[in-house]
C-alpha cells in the first residue's frame, strides 16, 4: 500500500512540480500524526462504579429469570410492565442499566479499557431473592448470583466487544451477604474464569482471584505500568468472613493480612523493575464522614452539652484503623511507584488525600455510582491517561431526567463537568487535588461547587460550612486522630446534610 501511494505521489509530483522528497516527508509526517492520534484516542477509558443491578425489581419476572440462561434474560426483562427507571432511593433496574450502558457506548465506543470499581449486585440481594422466590435454598441463590454476574458481563460485551474489563470486588458482591466475602470462597471460585476472561489475563490470575479477589495486570498500551486490583472489603470496619460451604457461618478472617502482604510484594517487585502502579479497589481508606455525623447526632440526643469527647466516640472509620495505618505507610514507602488510586463505594464524586500534609501526598479518586439508591444522580466517567501512565483528566456524565425516564421516555444523559476546566487544574494528580481541598476549606464558592458535584448535580441546598465539615474533613484526614483534630474541636449539632446515607451499606 505504501509503495502504491508513493507511486501515485511521484506521478502527482511530476504533474504539479512538487518535490518527491517533500512529498515523502509529508507522507511520513502524516503517518506519524495518524499514529499519534490513534495512540492518543486509545488513552481514554471508562470508569463505572456501584452498578447495584437488581434483576428482581419486577418480582413478576424472577421465576422466569431463575429458570433461564443469562443469554435469555434480556428478552425476559424487556417484558416488564414496570416501565419507569429506578427512582431515587432504589437500586438499578433493567431500564436504568440499559440506558447507562447504551450511553457509555455512545460516549466512548472504543475505550482503552473499562474499570468497574465494585458492587455489581443490589443491596439486600439475598433477602430480595428469598422473598421473591419463596426459596431459602442456598444453592439456588448461588446459581442466581452467578447468572446475574454473567448477565452483566454479557451486556458489557454486547456493547464493547472484546474490550478489557477490570472488575474490583465490592462489599455486596458475595453469596453470603454484605461484607462477608471469604478467601477461597464460593463466590470467588464461581467468578474466577469470568473475571479472568474480562481482564484478558493469564492463568496466574485465577489463583490470586480465588484467594484474595485481587490481581495484577499491565495497563493497556503503556509499557512499564501495572494495575493492582485489590479486594479492600477485607480491610473494612464491617468485614466478617463467612463460609458458604458451612451455611454462611462466620469463620476467622485472614484476608486482610494476606492482602496486605500480597500488595507489598507486588509494589516491591514493581519498584525493582522501575514500573509504575495504579491501585484500584472498592472501599477507600479513611473516615466515613456522613456516618460520623449521623452517629454524633444520635449520641448527642441524650446529652445536653455534647463536646469533643463525644465527637471522638462518634467517628466511623471506613477500614479497621490498623489497616489504614499500614496501607498509608506502604503508599509513603512506594510514593514514587504508585501514581494513581481509584475507588467507589460512597456513591459520591469525591477524593481522598493520603499523607496530605507530607511532601509527597497520594490521592484516591472516588467515583460516583450508577445506582441512585442514595439520592445521587446516576453517573459514569471517561478518564484519560498520559503516555507515561499518569492520570491526566476526567469527565463525568450523568442522567438528568431520572424522575421522568422510562422504557418509553429515553434517559437524557449529559456531560456534568471536565475536571481540568471545572477546577482550572492542569493535571488530575495529588498536587491539583490538594489545591482544591485547600479551597474547599477556605472558600464558600469552591465548597458549594464541590458539594454540588459530590451529589452529582442532584440539587440540595448547600448546608453551612459547619454542616459540610464532616465530609470535607474526610478528604485529608484519613486516620481517627487527624480527623478528630479537623472535625471535633468546633463540632456543631448540625442537620444540614444530604437526606440519605451515601453508600456505606
């Protein structure tokens, strides 16, 4: 093809008096530009989180779904007479899921890869199944869970072909219930091959997935950068291991120790190989600011003059504090190796700064949810990364007409904001996020804008700064002591917070 084109150019040069050398230079520059444009376009990826799909939203269809193969589910779900999208306060039904996936495909049809930062399954999945089916057989429930996960994979594959999909485990992704995933448990065994195929990974993937729900894969298109996907449910303050084979009885937890050792080993290997690392997980480290405020309000009702001591008792960590401390120490030790962390879980658009007061802080980008169960608008992100493997920018897209959308009224999605334009920051990194954090603490306009985006533009009147303090203190104060210093000295009993709990259930 190149020789044919060169022949055509030679003939053209004779006809028009152009230099063949000039034309060859033009050809090479054009080819290089095309290659550069192709590489650049392949540095966009999708992030979706907290899908919380509820295939049982229409109870009339559950028996048929349980009896059918996942390949037949779409035709069954399309028969639903409940045509409205999931309202605020409920998890994702079929109509919302379909609209979200279709919009992802329309927005970025050929992503470099897709990140799903946990929680495929709806809240209260075991009880919903038992109630809908009048069936308490654990094996029947296990089969339904596997079919749900398979169906979601099929729906992504139908829209994105063979695109690499990297899945993180969420606290609801388990057959024994919330926060109960067991190392080498049935859910991990049941989903190992599916997760490996989605990630285009080798046979080593299965062993670490079954043991820890975690894995190590290269960042597509960028040599020398790896993605470590962690199952941070093991670190959660609410974690309790349960064995499906023993009727979901509690068993001694070992996942936290093993996961931390695995993480340190992989970070050490990456550093020795001069590789950079992204870390992807579901539950972020730090403090649950919303639950802390609710706990404080609850405790203060019985006390006439609540003070700092009561405030310290009310603090609710996301992780067991010891795990947070060890994790933070690892990130400080490997601060030149880890270049990005991405999480979900809170259903909000937020971030965390690890070692915020140090010389080399790191960050966690927290991604909003598809599920509107905690009153945020459904959302997803398109993010970009550089040729060196660092995050450069992100754009959030959200559903604007959730309360009116249905199978007959199309969901209207639009761009909410682009990080670099919204915050006037050149790079999506710890330095830029630290600048934003400082503005949130001191400037009303920045704080109110952050709060709007935090709720994914589902309008709520901005509470006073004191009402938002438990939320923005959580950004930079990840351990109990520093959060107490930030939040507790002037803690008011302030009810000016969002009306529902964003995502810790």
